[in-house]
C-alpha cells in the first residue's frame, strides 16, 4: 500500500489514485512511502471475496433459478443474509486494523528516513 509523507507536517496519508504529490493541508510536495499490507488486509480481501460469492449464489438462485446454486434454497434465507452481511461488517473491522497498522509502519519508515527526505 502506498502513503504520502509530508515532511513539513510529519504526517502520512493514504495515497489516492489520481491525486498530485502534494499534501492535503499545506500543499507542499510529499514523498511516497510503500508499505507491505498486513495479514489483516489479506483477511479483509478473503472475507470480501467470500461475501461476493455468497451474493452471486444468492442472486443466481433467487433471480435466475440457476441449478448450480440450488443448494442455497435449502439454507435458511435469514441466516444466509445475516452471514453475508456479517462477513462484510467483519471485513470493515479488518480494513480498519490494516490501515492502522500500515499507516503506523509508513510513519515509522518516514521518520527513519527523515534526514534524507527533506
């Protein structure tokens, strides 16, 4: 994951895809810091994929009467929907844990390089 580090503000922010390399606050030039995702980020992606598959199977069974998703009809519908949305909510928690860890790591890396970044 990439972050911007502003030496003037001593702050890191997640890098936006189509933004310039300037600080959101002081508009000074920023430095890009690359940080490897934590295990929380990978768990978040896995939960999102599982929820996406569950949504696709639900729609395939209930909207298109697809044979490959017929097993969804044997599962309690309320429980299925609760699990689907539960996976998404748990994914949000892991997303927050991942962004917190990677942001702290980016700030640590930036402060180690501070003498070389100015």
